[in-house]
C-alpha cells in the first residue's frame, strides 16, 4: 500500500461515524441529551454521532411529533413553553424536593380503603409511593408510571384508564381515556397542572386537559398539587378555575401574592416545607 493510499484510509477512518446506531437508538441518544442538558444544537448532535445535520433534523421532527421535545431555532429543547408540555422524565426531575414534600402530605386527606384518582403529572411517582406506604387504596390512573409502581403492591388495587398510549408522557391520553374516566366515581382526585394564574389553572396540551377534566368530574373531592414554580406562569389552555378544587397543597416558596390570591378566592390551601415527611 502506498503512502497516498494510507493517508486516504486515515481520512476515511477519521470521517466515519464514531458508532453506527439504528434510527431508534440514535433518537434515544438525542432525547437523552436534551433531557440532560435542557437544550442542544443540531450541530452538536450531528458531530457527536457523525451524521448529517439533515439526518438530525429528521430525527428531531420525529421526536417532536412524538412529544419528546420541541424544536427551536438551530436545535431542540425539553423545557416547556406556553404551547408545548415537557416529557415525563423532565417533569419528574423538576422541583424534586418540593414535589416530594407535597406528596408526603397529600395522602393524609385520603382514608385507607378509598378510591383515589391520580393523573400523569410530575407529582405522579412520589404520590404513588406515599399512598402505598399508608395502606390499602383503589388507585385509578392514566399514568403508566403509577401503574408500574403500584401493580405489585399487595394492598393497592390499580385500575388503568385508556388505551391510546403517549410514550413521551408515560400516559394514556385522548378521547377514549377521558370517556373511560367518566365511568368511575372516586372519593378523591389528586391532580397537578402546568400553571396557576389569576385564579385559574392552565396547561399546554389539549389532550392532557381533556383527560384531567374527566378525572376531575369523576371525583367527589379534588386536591390540587402544585409547587411554587407553577405560580404566575402563562400557558395556553385553561383547565379549571381554582374554585373547583377543595384543597390546594403547595410548598413554602409559593409567592406571597399567590397566597393572598388563594385567600381572596376562599380556597383552602396548605404549604409544606421541603423535606417534610408525614406519617
């Protein structure tokens, strides 16, 4: 082999992809990067896996349609906006201490033996774990995470709602899920939302609002679980007035003006300290 041929081979080796992945595995790598970093560029993704920027754009288009991320100029982001909801892993990793404190307190309003509804929000897993530690319940949910967490708990009866799965949200959503939810009557629904502003709850996704409204209608009492980061935000679709909830539970960092707004509405609410644990 001549020196020229050897140099050419070296260039080919350098330009070749670091690893050859299937489209599914490549998109999983892209999703993991976005969830870990919040926002990434097309250029960085293309360089990391040795693919063209056009390939990255096609993959991001697919992931956006599936709800895993949203495309922004020059890249992709996981952070929610007024138009798009973030994925289940991203929501679960946000304000963890506040969510755990809220969910440690929340089950105290549900007596063992009652039928309880939970939604697919970021409070899903800590709430499910807190419920399972308190005793026997019937849990009605559209959350795949809750189903997986509680299915093998001997004292918990799990009723799964719906059939249309949205992988990015780890949940069943859509009309069939909402219709199924309306056929139940539960004692308490524990629900969360993306934003609370001016006496109302809001969410970015119509399909999620549709199911949450059905879950609210299926419960005798409704408890709203929101951490302080959801207050004062503006997103697209109204879920419900705060007056339709019997109780709100938030963390101690809820702004004073939001507390005063709740008081003016006559809404009962509780604030919990991060790291607090209830028996």
